[in-house]
C-alpha cells in the first residue's frame, strides 16, 4: 500500500498491505469531471447496476441516490478534494465511487490515494497550520485519542444533528456500523466513522492440521489434540511440532511460525497492533482496557497519567516483557532464518509459498492475495488449504480483555475546512459508506464496516472460498479485535517510538526488559511535554508521580483491576486447542437483533 521506507514523517502499517503491483507504491489521484446538473434517471439506473449486490432493494437504492443528488444541488460545480491511503478498497472508491458521485451530484470530486504515512503528515500539517489541505479525510481511527484532544476535529454526532443536518443521509443508519465505538471519544461523541476495516488474526494450514497422521503424532507427544491454539502454550507446541518433528512435507522444509524482525518503521505496528494485549498486557475493557490500555498507558478520566509501571502503566511490566520475549524466541526457533532480517512487506507473501504451518500475526487484508488460483495454498476447486481463526492469548490474558487489532480507516472532518466545502465532502464520505454501495465495496476489498453486509446471503455463498473470514466477522469473538484507543494522546508522536526501542531487542542490542523500560520512559517523556504545553487542555496528559512497582501491583489488586500484573511463576500453562470446525459451528447462524438508527 505504500513504499517500503518513507523519506520523512510517521509511518504506519496499513499502506504496506497492497503489494501486488508497482502502481500500488505510487501516489495516485483520480479527478472526475462531472456534469453540473442533477442526476437524471438514466445515470441513477446505470450506477444501480454497478452497485450490485446491495442490501437495499433497487427501489431504495434509487431513493438514496436521488437524495444525494438533491442534497448536493447547492454545491454543484465545486471541486472537492478527499484523501486516503492506498488499499484495494480505497482504489475502488477513487476510481469508481468518485466517478459515480460526480455524475450523480455535479460535484467535481478528486479522491487522492497516497501512502498512509503521508496521509498522517498532511493531516498534521492542516491541524497545525489551520490551512485547508483536504476537504475530507479517511484516516485510521488509531488517531481517535489525538483527534478529540486537539480540538481540531468535527464531532460527527454533533454535526449530523446540527450544522450538517441538511446534508446527512437519512438512510445512513449509523447503528449498522460494526466499528462505531472505535471512533467514539470519552465524551461519548462520534468523531470518526469507519470506511473500511480489517483484523489481525491467526492463520494456519487446515489441510495439515486435519491430517490424521499428524494429529496422532501430536497427541502422542503433547497429550492434547492438534487444533486451533487457544493459548500461546499451544501455539508454541505446534510451532515446535511442525518445525522439529514433521520437518519436511513433500520434500520441502516446513516451519511452524512466521514473523519479521528487521529494525525498520514497519516493526512498530507489529507491536502497537495489539501484540501486548494478546499476551495479557493492560486491563479488561472493550474496545480498549481501562484504566490501562494495550499500549500500557494508564488513563484516569480522560487524562493519560503514565506509561511506565512506576507511574501505574504497563508498557514495561511483566506481561509486556513476556510478549517481547516470546516474539524473539519463536522467531529464532521456529521461523525461516531469513525472517529476522525481513520487513513487514517482505514477510507478508511468505505463507502463500506453502511451507508455513501457522502465523499468529496475519492481516485479513491479505485474504484476496491468499485465495488467488494456482498458488501453493489453494486447492484445485478454488477452496483454500488454509483457514483464519481467532488469535491465541498469552499467559497473562484474562477474559474480558481485547485479544487483537482491527484497522479501521475512518471518515474524518476538520474544523479548518470551510463550511461549504466540509458539507460537500461530507456528502461524498457518506456516499462511499452508504448502504447503496457498501456491500459491493465489501466484495471488492473484503474490508467490512456494516453488520448488514456481513450477514448478506451473497457472503454466505462466498464464505467457503474465503478461509474463515466471514465466519470470524459473524462470530461473537469479533468484538475483541479493536484499534488503538483513547488512552493514546498523540498517536503520530508516540507510535514512532515503538520500532526504535523494540528494534533494539529484535537486533539483540538490548534485553526485552531494557527495551521496554526505554520505550515506557520515552512515552512518558512525550506525555510530560504535552502536559507542560497545555495544548490538549483538560483531557491532556497529567503524569502520576513515580512509585515502586510493588505499590502499583498492590493497588491493582486492591482496586480489582489487573494492570500492572506481577510476574507469573509459570508463563507456560498447559496447551489448549479447539477443533476449527467445532468452533465455527458454535457461533450463531443468524445476525444479532439491533435497534435501527432513527
């Protein structure tokens, strides 16, 4: 989704995920010339034909498109600029949906798709300068803590009932969005609305895991069934089994694990994308732990108060150190030797080559590339040899914690955008998430945002060829996969600290404990500067004074919370697995009932 190393500015993970063409590495703009007139019936019918399947009837699609055309009349002829990162979903928006919107409304829509790091950099420029760079933004909800604290972002929940009421789609149905909580701040207001989502799940070779000979050998050695690992102990046993017991399949050396370890900006999201929470770092709470989140940052009220254990955080606590220790141990013992020197983008295609048994840290955005006909992990009938499933949890994890990461690129409006341009942009941003187009867009990019799309019969029919993607998104487990949340007060400043400090552990220049101590201290330093500046107001950081680790361990126990936890005497309990087919059969087969948005 973006080039492997940027010249400057913060770098984040999502735009690495599309790697199939050179074009995906370049900034792309699509400018659409549109007639300056209301949409006629022929244009509406043409685009309804494109937007199939849809959860709406064609009559309701026509009604919604007619609403967009009428609401856009005051803005005909305007040239509006919107930006997003480069992934398949956004390419469809910029190439197809922007054209449709322009033809239907008379607004000339330019949708740029650029590297994600550049999106963040340009966003920072507009927020800091007050000059309008783009009229509308699609950026990760990881920035929710940044957006609500700097007072530069429009609260959409206020906008939809106030200034923007006349340009808010009556058929938008906000309650249908599965990631609505991701863009909601501690003040209860919605600042960002999801446009695309993908999760970070467990991936495994279903054909190997169901092989009777392998199953018998595994049970004979470990005393339990070979299956989807529920905990890290089982993941480790499976990694050991395939790497050192099975060793070769059809004459090819196989490995029980895959990862990457090069000290590179891409190493940062390897960990900020919820690796610590999978181990059991932080507190209970969905979408993020409270008072301590999966970054190890403690928040009281709406104010971050510390990252290090001595300030009540958990970034350098026993659970975090355990998570880094296991990451390093597994890569050394069970992954291909070259994995240590790989970046995210270099490691991504490896499982599709056919010699990896399982991978705990795997983005569902890779699904489209992993189901291509003819590759080593596909059957001749078009079904995959692999499956995806919920991730296993570490020894420190407790029921009620988040268990993994979900990317949620979300529509965002800034206060520095002129009011009329903001309204025109809001129309387009609603259009690309509308029920008229969202199901078709979900089939193109496989990045779901609506409950109604996930449960549509068209995905029931397609599910057998998507390796468990639909089953996961329909499962009750889905809610435990969430983006970075409100505890992180300045995502761009803090995120870049992770790869630099954890990279020291990955390269061997520091122990896991020393690396996490340095990271926690660096995060506290940034928050201390934010506190002194006062720029974030009443919800900005206000650091706790330093206390002993034992003080905070005892306080958590007294308060009935979890983080920070004392070091466990046994960090490898007995392995536990579950049969994949039994697991998915236990999930509900009908969509949950919910109240429709009014």
